[in-house]
């Protein structure tokens, strides 16, 4: 009796020992960002003796917006530098949302900065707001590096316009992406006028050093993680398509072979950005999750044919070279804080869940997978899931539309009925945004705290 | 996974940014205490109620220039506050930085303040006539003027308008902001002529250093030669030249045209 109890406790301790939730570094990072912004504002404060009249106010506002825009611009680029701490710890989806948000904000600051500074200069020259266009032309012609800055600002505006929701949806992904890459050129072009004409950098050599340091560090991170790291990864692992398998109508798995793939450090739940070196596909890369735990000789992704790119995947010939960047994503076992885990998959969102279902440590009954699809035919990978469930003693449930097409009711009550101790679970979730939102609300209602609901969503 | 509210977010971000910028701008003083002390002017005071630290020691030295602001005097219609520009112990300019506003008061202020300013400069004391029809404003003006004069005393050491007039004296022009930084000119005036001109502030850092080194000596020479602010701009340093001219003009205005 005593021994059994001790054994049970020991076993549980054993399981829990592997569960060490790693906190996302989001909060300290955001604090650092705010501290930097405060330092930038202090720079202005320190260098501005007085704000006398309208001219002073307009120029002051122009300088503040300009300094903040210059600071945030570096961070906007940093967010897309694929720094592992951001991609794997904070989560690629969250960082992408930060990027979109801060990008929009920075662009607004740039526009405000241009308007205010030119208005201020016009006032200084004894002209009025109406002469702002002429003043802008004069300044661009006369001031150092302003030609470059004007060009860069033009690029920013184009990049911003192509990223507005409706415009972006109408553009092919590749076109949008390549326009977006121009950001690097725009940042480079607008950098120099900050140093040569910026009031605060002229007066304060330390500020200039800080600015060079900030932009230099970001450039180094971009070069290292976006260029050198992928080159090294692909030279080392030499991946190729092994086979393409149709799982259900519209969902295909791609098997990818290569050397020592277990050394890439990929975990279940993560994804790579894949570029297939086949005609018409080599110029864009797309994020697809691993749908099985990585093996030394094989990786597998499972993809639903929704876009041009994913539809073309089924025509991939075995032997096609593959260029991958990653692993990225924070939806891994590291997020887990409890012994019991509920995995929720919506449609093709099954891919990372399938990998986690297989690999998350746990005793019989600890792991539950809830799989939502339109019909039973759409339950891709079902046979594998059933086999894993049987082998591990895990629970596998599915929810599909009724024959009349009625949606299943995933409510708090239903969840609690199926999983009575649901509030003690960690929940991992992947699926379309609407589905994820409604499940999130049901889970919260059923008593699962938000910090234990882990999900990934690439909706902006 | 909390519901996102894009519109709310945009409104919040805009409101926070705008109010942050407005707050920062409004917290800055309207005139530059550092520039004034850099100009070496003795009785400069922006905040009411402080004695100039070097004030008492200035007796025979060539009197500096600066501004003195009197206490704000409350009247029935609003506050009146006088600022004096002092040069060589003389009031060269008087202005009201605060005066009653709104409705009838606007007219009265417009009518009375210029007269009071003139009287103050002419009399050099607070013993000036009230402007009829603007009694309250006049009384407030006199009070504020007196407090400004009281502050001047330690510096001017003696009767305003005394023997200093014939001596060489320095006058510092106002600080002019240019695209590259502030420009401020100080001139030495002797019997109505500019004998020296120098820039106490000029754009600094990067390219500006070179331009300043190039332009300022030329501008100084031109200023002395011309005796007016009507001098040629140094090519390649247009903004600095323009700022220089403006500051020079204000110094000349103060020197007592």
C-alpha cells in the first residue's frame, strides 16, 4: 500500500521534473523598449532649452516624432531579424503582430515628423503652412542626406500602402513580400539624415554613438540570423523532398529527408519557413509546421491546399532541393506548466498538435486531443492519431459537423462534461482565428486561466 | 487571445502620442535660461523673485544686457506682468508679457500697453502716468514695473540712465533657432557704433562645425563693417547666416536705435 503510493508519487514527480515552464521574455523585452523610448525623449528634453512660440512647438513636436520614429524603426527591423529569443521564446506569431503594430505606428510617426518639421522650417523662414510644399522641396535640395531620406520615406509609404488589409489581400503574397523587403533599403536611406541634420545628434556626440550602436546591432542581428544562420543550416543538412502523400482531399504531407536532421534542434510544435527549389516556387518561403516529431533522417510537414503555393506542393517531385529556415515557434512542450494537457486542433491546425500529441511526456490519461473538422473525411492523419492514442493511453476526441451541416457545440458545459477536471489542464491550441477565439472563450468560461491557454495565430 | 479592438487601439495610440508630445512641449519654459547666462548678461531673470547671483558685483564693469521680469500684478481684469530689457543699466525696452485679455479688455490692453511701454523706457522709473480709461491695467503695470526695477537695482548700481551711456557696452541679441541649432549674436557698442561682433551660440556637431568655423568669422567682420543687420549671407551656410542676421537685428534693436 505504502509502496504503491510512493511509487505513484515518484512517477508523478518524474513526469513533473520534465515540466519546467519557461516564461516568455515578453515582459522584460517590452520594459526595455519603453526604457529606450524614455531615453530618446530625454535626449530631446536635455537638448532643448526652451520652446518659445508656435515655431518652437511645431519644431519640437517634429523632433520628438522624428526621434521616436528613428528609434522604433530599428526595433521594427529587429522584430523580423529571426532572433531565436523572439521566435522561439516569445513566439513568431506574437512577434509578427508586434511588428505589424509597431510598423504602422512608426510609419504614422514618420508622416507626422515630415509634416511638422517642414511646417516648422516654413514658420522659421517667415512663411506659413501654405508654403510647406515649397519648403519641403527646398529642404530636400539644400540639406545634407535629405534626398536619400525623401526617397526612403517614399518607399516607406509604398510599403505601408501595400500592407493595408484590403490591398494586401489582393496582392499575391510574393509581390507583397518583395515590396516589404524594400524596408531595408528605406531604413538605410533614411538613417543618414538623422545623423547629419538631427539637432540632437549634432549637439550630443554620445547620442550619435548610441544611435550608431542601435542600428549597428540590429544590422548585425539581421545579417547573422536571417542570412548566415540559414546558410549554415542548409549547408549542413542538405534537405530534399522524399515523397508527397495525399492525406485527405486537399491536405498533403511532404516528407523531407536530409542529414542529421535531429541536430537542427527542432521540437514538436515548431515550424520552418520552407522554400522549395522548384520552378515557380523558389522565390518565396512559407511557414509550415512539422506534423511529426523530427527524426534523424526525416521531417514531415502537412499542408492544406489553400493558396497558390500550398496547392503546388502536391506536384513536388521527389529529389527537389529544399531550403529551410528555422526552427521557429514557441508552441512547444516548454510552455507546459501542468501534468495534464488538452490539445485542441481546428482543421489543418492538427499538424503541430499531432507532433505534440506524440511527444509530450505524460502518463496514461494525461494527454487529450480534441480535433475539430468539417466532416470525418477531413480528419487528416486520423489513423496515426488513433495509433498514438492507443499506444500512449491518451484520449482522442473529434468534433465534426452533423450530416445536416450543423456545427458542433464546443461550449464550456460540453468541455466540462467531456473533461471534468479541465481547469487543471494546460491547453495547446492551433486552428483558424475564429475557431481559436470561440474555443478560447469556452475554455475561459470552463475555468482554464488564460496563462495556461497556449495558442499560435498568424492572423495580424 | 483577448479580443482585439483595432479601432480602440488606434484611438488610444494617437491620443497617447499627441498628449505625450503636447505635455513635453508645454513643460518646457518659453525662454531659455541657459542661453541667457551663457551670454553673460547680469540681471537676466526669467523666474520671478530671484536675485541675480552675480548681480551685486557688477558695478564698474561694462554693463551687460538682459531681461528682467517683474512680478505678475493681479488686477480686476487679469494679471499684468512687465518684462524689461536692460542694457548698460538702462531700460531699452519694456513689454507686457501678461495683460488682461478678452472682450473690452483686449481693446484697453491694445490701447494702454504700448503707451505704458514707451513711458517706462522714457522715464526709467515706475513713476509713470496712468493711461486714462485703463486705470486698473496701468496700476498693475506700474506695480509689476516697480518689482522689475527693484530686481535690476543690484546690477545697475545707482541711478538708471547714469554715466554708463558713453562707455562701450555689450548687447546680446535673442537666440534664433535654425535648422541646425541656435544662433545668438553679441555685439559691443561704443558711441553708437558696433566695435565688435561675436556669436555666443552657433550650430555645432558634424558638418555644422565646419560651416560655423567658415561662416561666423566672416559674419562678425561684416557686422562690424556694416553697422547694420543688412549683411551678406555666407554661401554654403545660408541658415546660419539668416539666424545670425536675425539675432544681430535684435541686438541692434536693444542697443537703442
